[in-house]
C-alpha cells in the first residue's frame, strides 16, 4: 500500500516543488540534473567533499570526496590558520553502482580520518589529485575541550531532504534549507539529517544532486546522518537492499552491532550522548520477491535493543541523551503506526530516561508531551519527548494532523523547515524554523530550573490519557478523530486546552447527515443534535467530543493505535 501511495503522491509533490521554486531560484545553480555518465559525472578534480566524525570530535575529523577513476591517489593538506602544512596521501577505493541502479558507472571514493588534531582549533584544508589539481581551501573546527566541561554548543537537525519524485531528483529545496540554516547559525558545530536524504538510495543521480546541493556546509561542519527507508530503495522499482551507497559515502562511527555498522552508532559531543538507530527493519528484511520476513525484522530490532541497553548503560553520566532514528513511534502522518519498533525501543527509552527522540519519515513537525510507559507526563524529567522534524526537502504529505500525544504540531505545507538545538549546561532549547527563518516553535528542557521547562506549562489531554485497554479497530468504528487514513480519518480534529474537537461538516459528510451552521443543528437520519456556543470552537466549525458524549455518543482512546475514536450512535 505504501508504494502505491508514493505514486499517488507525485502530483502533490510536484506542486510543492514548484511552490518552493522562487526561493530556490536565488541559487546560482540548480541541483536537479538527470544526465549522468559512466563516471557518475566524477572528473579528475576532487569534489563532493564531506565531513563526518568516526572518532573523537576533539582530536579527529573524517573527510570524504570523490574523483573519476583516472586519479591514482589524492593528497589532503591541512593546517592551523598560521601553522605548518600537514600532507597525507590517500589511496581510493572503487565505488561501483549496484546492479539495481539505472546508472551504470564507477568512480573513486576517498576517505581519510585526520588524527592528533588540537581541540577547539580551526583548520584549513584542501584536496589535490595526482595531477596537482587542487580544490579551494575549506575549513573545519574540532570540538573545544571546554565544551566537554561547560556543555555549551549548538547543532542543526534536518528532516527528510528527499526529492519526492524519483524521476525528478530535485534537491534545490534541500540546498536552500541547508544554506539558510547554516547562514543563520554559523556557530553550529555539526548537522544531523534524520533520514530519507534521497528519494532512491540506489539511484546515483539523486546522490550527485544531494552532495552538490550540500557543498558550502557539508565541507565545513560534519554531517551526522541517519539512514531512512528511502536509502534502501533500488532504482528500477521500490524493492529494498541494504543501504549500500549510504554506508559507503558516510563513514560514521563503526561502533554499532554486527551487520548494522554505519547504520546504528553512538557518539558524544559535550556532555550529550547521541544514539543513532536503524528503524528500517521492514525494508532490510525483504526477500527477493519483496515480502517482509517478520521474524527477521523483529530480530533486527531486538539486536539493536540489546546493543542500545548496553550503550545507554555505559553512558549514564551524560547530561542529555538524544536518540535519532527515521520512523516514528509517535507519528503525525495518517498512515503510520510502526507498532513493532515502538514496542521494542520505547521501554528502553523509558528505562534510561532518554530526553528527546528525533524522528523523520512523516514530513510534518511535531513534538509530544513527555511520555513514560505510553502515558503523558507533565515534566520532561518524567518522560521522553518525541520530536518529528518536518521536511528539509521538496517532499510533502497532505495527510498530516496533530495527534492526541502532540503538544505542538506544525504542518510545513508552504515551505520546508529545520531545527536548531542549543545545549547550554543542563538546559537545552530546541527551535523549529521555516526555511525563510520564521520561528515556528521553541521548546526548553531546563534540568536546573524545571519550572522553566516548556512542558511544565502545557495542559495534558488527561481526558484521553486513559489506561483503559479497549479492543482494536473493528467494524463498528465510524469516525477516527486522530489518525489513520486507512481507517477513515477526519483529519480535521483539533486539541485545545486538553479537549478534543471534531469537525462537524466532516461528521455530517461521513454519516450522510447535514449541518445547519446558523441554527447549530446537526441532523443524522431521524436524529437531531442541537449544539450551543459553549460546545463549539473554530468559528463554530468544530464540536467538543465531550459534548457529543453527553448527547449519547461515545469515544475511546485506543492504546494499540494511539488514536481517539468516536463511535457514532446511528
Ligand atoms: Fe521521507
Ligand atoms: Fe521515510
């Protein structure tokens, strides 16, 4: 169903891509080329220079780049601003496109980790080939030793940057979002992309555009990337393989479990512990016919769960713990639930009090109330906040809604968005911005002064935070207030001050009834429901579902699907 949905989405995605065009057109070049040669457009000149960390951020930097196969080796020169030049010679490894790619080609990939760097130091560097052709100088800065003590630093987070259409590898919106975010935050120490970097992970033309669009940032601050489901997709169809291109191009920390190195990893910066998980159990457990081996999928999650418990146990001293993975246990898109990964991972986040989980995949921006054992908590000291990071690229979904667990929801229809995360000792401030810099949300966790934490001032939707176990979706359910298109979502409910309101016209349309807005009267069959002003909100378009209950309707909160349902009494 998901793959059909992707096809269906194409029209909407194109419209959004066009809507983003005026911003993108300010760029000197575009990042949507489809022409690609057998060198994958690599030349003898080193390019696609990218930084990441695979070892200690205080004393190392990992640099990757590419050339055509006509180059035998490359040199990297690096130096402090007025220091002596260090030179290393690097041999390439051959990168060939997969048999499933539509672009046959090969090129050289180069990876080097510079060691014994000075902490807190800016280095200039450039790369040259064996024909003495050199890139211009770029620069990077190692982590300051003081950061390990004072825990003050900022980083950027980007949601899905994919093009949204595999035939149109348009990474202009990603370019503008990344460039604008870095211009507004030149003090950011690194950036995170939470997955679905590209539309098809085994279709090289997408990577050409992604890397070209990221130049100017990815060669100055490290990219600490997370793998998404689209990194697994083959070019010719939507079958999945291991994310071969992703792991070859991003040599991150290789400290994950066997079989998942480069996809699952952890690292520390300041006094923050970062954990990256691979949520693609489904895609990575497909057989050749595209059927998911569910036992294999569960085993893949359980293997990471064992590794995660051990990793969190060893990093209990961190002031903050952030976990990043692509798919959403607490989603804002209609057709998502990810029940298995939620069941396996979230109890571990509860046990070790993970502060924030950052997800992608849904392309909407939302953050939950603090959640502990699937129940809403007043303070972030009592639970984990799940933050869905929106979209940094062209792809947009039309079925995003606030869910019962969301304290904040923002639908990035008009333009992409991104987050800044400012860590300051025992306080963290997460801000969401539109691509043009408009502030969308500010969220604070202050461990020294909990009364200043945002969650402590938000009203919990306690009416729906029930421990009651109710049956899963059945034939009797007529209307879903929060959730899943597959079950007939209204997509128009809102939460205000902890109360849920349903769209009256949607109820009328769905039930074959009619609504007289002037008379505030809903008629369904022979039944008539008379509303009063205090039952209504949003200019009389939505009705309090508690009021509906009082009129003989009923609703329930379904723990399995984490949704509120209204059972119509017809
Ligand atoms: Fe995505
Ligand atoms: Fe995704």
